[in-house]
């Protein structure tokens, strides 16, 4: 009994240093990332929820922006290639889109700035 307990403790002690590595490995995917800076400068102060919409129809939630502020968000995908639109929805809304940007070609690694009031996208490569 004592030997079994010692063996379990030894195995636990050996496995413990590996646990942080496992979680780090899980979070470090080989996907591509695009930074999205959203300026919620609407005259009517409204919290917004931001999505990205690919040209094949995939929609991904990327975050929220509080009224009168600029937030730096990001989206990640296995591969980022093609045309994407950004969608802003009033946070309290359950249906319909508030604002949809023009399509922009992305390949991963870019930084996109979106000014909500004038619906202007700028891409830095």
C-alpha cells in the first residue's frame, strides 16, 4: 500500500511540470491572425458586437466595443485567404445587422482599422 502511494506521488510529481506545456500547446495553433482595431465613434452612444464574415459565409464573433471607444480585437483561422466583411451589431439586438463593411481581401498578418461612423476600413500589411 505504501509502495503504491509512493509510486502515485512519483508519477504525479513527474507529470506536474508537463501540465503547463500541454495548455500552452493547445492555445498555440498554427493558424493565422488578423488584428482589428474598431473605433466606435457613433454619435448615438451604442455598444457594438463585432463579427467577421468570410466570402464563403463563415461568421466568427471577434468581440465587443463599448460606446465612444476604440478596441483592438483579433480573429484567428487555420488559413485566412479571400474577402472578408466586418459586421457590427447593436449588443442588445438578437437579429439583423447594424452595419456591414465593404469586402476587403486579407491573407493573414494584417491590421485592419474600422471607423464605424463613416464605415471606413483601412488595411495595414
